[in-house]
């Protein structure tokens, strides 16, 4: 964090942390730059596969039993979209895509743009099931 913040301070020609805090308080563009620079956006399809297994095998069946097949899901820090698209695949398989509503949000506007685009390189798709 310190290294990243120091780099931003230098990039914006600030002389101290206080100067930089004053800058991001008064300039919304600088604040956005700060948030985008600081967030760690690592993500991949089915990241932490063991958790997806629990979701698929335990949580979803229990949820469907209790609430029915129409589900609303919030991917609250969705990064580049790998998580909400993984959710669409996993949940859609159990209840049908038409029954799932997925809200995906992130504090970092840059990754939201990537998520909307939905383009991924071959490497990040490597762990996806064939179907
Ligand atoms: C390490 S990524 C994880 C992405 C995804 N959930 C996954 O597991 O693959 C963490 C994400 O959380 C976002 N984030 C951090 N603080 C946040 C906040 N207060 N509100 C919304 N998103 C936030 C970051 O911008 C980043 O994209």
C-alpha cells in the first residue's frame, strides 16, 4: 500500500501525505484515480474452486428449497466480472438463466468497464469446464 501511495504522490507532484490528502479531498478525479490505483483486482473464473463446490452442492440446493427457483444474487466486489459470470453459469445450470438476476458492483470503475465488455484472455478461461 505504502509503495503504491508513494508512487501516486510522486506522480501527482505532491510534497507530503497531507498535500495528497488535500488533493483527493477536493478533486473527485484524483479520488477516483486513488481508488482505482489502490484496489487489488485479482479475479478469475471459479476462483477458489472449493468454495464454488460448496455453493453448487450445498448452498444453492438449500436456497432453492427454501426460496424457490427465482434468485437474486449480488456479487458485491465483482472486479472484472469473472465472479458474476461464473455465478451465471453455476446458478443458471440449476435454475435456468431466466430465473437468475445478478447484480455486480465494484468500487473501481475501471474493472466495471472490463466486466461490462466481458472479454477475457485464453489464460483466464483455462479453468472453465468444457461445457
Ligand atoms: C481481489 S478482488 C476479488 C474479485 C472477486 N470477488 C473474486 O473473488 O474473484 C477484490 C475487489 O473488491 C473491490 N472492492 C474493494 N473494496 C470495495 C468496496 N468497499 N466496495 C466495492 N468493491 C470493493 C476491488 O475493487 C476489487 O475489484
